[in-house]
């Protein structure tokens, strides 16, 4: 019968499409797994940048505190600051020496 043939053909089409979907899902998993090496690199770079941002923010906080201390001590001049020495940066202790 025609309806039996149509039902069988539709079932074959559905089975074929389900198989294609499974194949595509497997490919997505493989592709996603292959990008892990890039994800690790990006994470390392982001952590390095974050460490730098944290260090800069700490320096700005120190500068802000120094300005506030100067104001608190009664000095209301032009608050002109000049760097007179710089000997280095200790990244482990995150302090300026």
C-alpha cells in the first residue's frame, strides 16, 4: 500500500536525520575538545594581565594614600610630586623599592 510505503520512507528519513544529528554532535564535542589548548593559553594570559592590573591598582592606592596623608597633615600647596629615585620592582612582594 501507498501509506505503508510513505510511512516506511518517512521512518527512513527520520532515522537518517537522527544519525546525522548524532554525527554532528560528536563533531562538536571533538572540535570543542581541540580548542582546550587555546583556552589554557588564554587563561594564562588573562591571569598575567590580571596580576599586572592588581599591581597597578595597588600602586594607585598607595599614591592616593600618600596624597591624602599630605592633605591630612595640613599641606595644601600645589601637591606637586616628583620622582627622585627608582630602584626596582619586587614582583613577589608586590612592593616598590
